[in-house]
C-alpha cells in the first residue's frame, strides 16, 4: 500500500512539474510574442509617418473642407491641370511645367523634413536674402511659381492665391498631427569635405532613384495624364529651372537625404548617408533644365548668396565649378573669415 502511495505521489509531482514547465513555456512565448509585436508596432508607426497621408479621406471626402480649401488642394496637388499647361483656360496657365507643388512638399505639404507647410504662415513676413527684404507668404509662393514651377507669378489678390493660402492654413490647424516635427525647410546635412563625384552619383541614382524617376530623369506620370507626375522629372524641359533652390546641390542633398527613396526613408530614419545624398544631388543637377531669366538680380547683397548657388556673380573668387559641385567648406570658411558670416548652405 505504501509503495502504491509513493508511486502516486511521484506521478502527481511529475504532472505538477510538467504543468509548471508548460505554464513557464507559455509565458516565455507570450512575452517573446509581445516584444516582437511591440517591435512591429514601432515599425508600423514609422510606416504611418510616411503612409498615413490619404487625400481621399483627409481632403476630398472630408465634409469639414470648404470649397476654397478644396480649390487650394487641387491647385497644389494637380497644379498642371488647374494652373499649368493643361489648364483649359489659357489665362490660368501660370505654371510652366507639369509638376505639382506636392511633388516636393510631400504628402500634401504635411510631411516633416520635406518643407512642410504646417504652421508656415506663422513664419511670415520673413527676411529672405534672395530678395534682400522682408517678404510675404504671397511673395514666397510666387518665388516657387517662377522657379520650381518654371512659370509666372500669380496675382497676389487672385482667387488662386487665396485658395492656396486657405489650404495651407487649414492643414496647419486640422492636420498638424501629421507633422512629426516642425522643420523650417529640410533638416541640414553635414556638408562633405569633397567635391561632387558624378560617377558615384550616377551609381547611386541607378541603385536608388531610377526605378521611380526613370533612366533619363523623365519621371513617371499618372495614368490619368491630367494629374501630372506620380514621380516627377528631375531634369529636362519639364523640371524645375536653374534658378530654383533645388538646383543648389546642398539644398537638393538635404531634401534627398531626408525624404528619398520615397516610402523608404524619413528624416527620422534616412536610407542614404549625407555624402551619398550629396553626390546624387550633384549628378541630378549636372543635367540640362530650363533657364531662369535675370538670375543675376538674385541676392542683391551677394554676400548672402548660398555657397552652392551655381550662377554668379559672387562676392568671392571661387570658380563657377566649385560653386556648383564643391568642395564647399573652403567657401564657407572664406565667408566666415572675410565677412563674419556662418553659412550652412
């Protein structure tokens, strides 16, 4: 009888230990799963900072959006159709190319690190060296119209101008949570000590840019031709002109570093290094594009000209080639020494 009792105790002990072991194993699995799930949640959060822009939901089918805000959205999102070469009314063809404003101001102008428009109205009026005066938001928009859009100015009191500003104001108030950090322009890069290497830039372009922007930089249009470009041209007749800020290598590199490849990189988690963005920016800007007339009038105080402005005159004796491709640190040092100016672009 005693033997049977001991045997029963051993079996119960075994079962108990087995049950405890199973519980511990399940707990370990659950903890591991939770950790992995949290990691995936973090990845999802990062993806949402890129992908959560949904124009259909946020703008087009949103009952809160007024007619003037809706008009502003279409002007910036389908610029070619509503104020460019494809506008039915010739008098409304202000833009000279088929780009949309949102080809650079990504996610409807809400994406951090891509010159987001969120709260930009609070920064105007502001001083701009290119005009050497205090300027308004209307003047800033027209600067883009003449350069990035290779077109002509809007009337500052026009319905188009009022609609664009109404849209910017609306997203600043209603969609400001899409802007994870309020940058002025693009987060800065560390400027390399070397000049642009076009061969390196070409290889980076083939690896990271060609799929969307095509072999010859011609971009990819929407199936609905009137909507403009899904991925914009980076050079050629339908791109920004040579007076645009994006034609400066340092500016273009900052945009690329913090935003490209699109849907893969953000300012929080870039894919390219500063130097890779620098070389590919130089490669992109080595090709022909429309010419902006009267560029010599830019920056009346030539000392205020960004060091990577590729057109003269300048307040220094560095070559046009060095102003276009670098190396830029010697130019930056010169302006610090001669004029006490700290230049970052």
